[in-house]
C-alpha cells in the first residue's frame, strides 16, 4: 500500500519540488500551504507522515502540530519539522509534538532514508 505524506510548505515552488521528489520515491503526496490547511488535510486524508514547515502564514507549524496532536491523540503519525531557523528550534519542535527536525535547505539525499525509517514502523 502506498504511503501518504503531507507536505506543509507555504512556498509553492518548494512544495512542488518536494512533491515531485517524494512521488519519485513512490509516496502519495498531499499538500497544504498553511497550518489551517494542514489540520484540515490531516482530518481528511490521515497521512502516514507529515513534513511540517515551522514558519507558515495564518497558523505556524508548531501551533498546527499541537492542534493535530490534541485532536488526534491516539494517532502517532510522525511529524517532522522543516525549518530554516536551524537546530536551535529542535527543542521547541519536540515540545510541540514533532518527532524530528530537518534543516532547510533540505538535503534531499538524506531525506529519503529519514522518511523510510519513520514509515517502516
């Protein structure tokens, strides 16, 4: 069965590039441009993994993560924070409910093994 990955990214070109890459890995991709859309997509599609940008319009990624964890407490869908703010946001991301954090620009060579490790459980 094809795994569903939700990409939450406000920059359309970055989101599109990530979508093409993840589809080439064999994942079904769902997209959201802000935190509100992310929450709605989780409720609608129940993704297997979420790549959550931290800096988003309307509702930021950490707030969206907290909301997802609060309404979907039984689900342990992995949420990986994606940020240009660096590793100093790691603790904030973990406290919000993220499982991990990766830096922007995303190292696409290391992304697929990270996804595979979270999706193999």
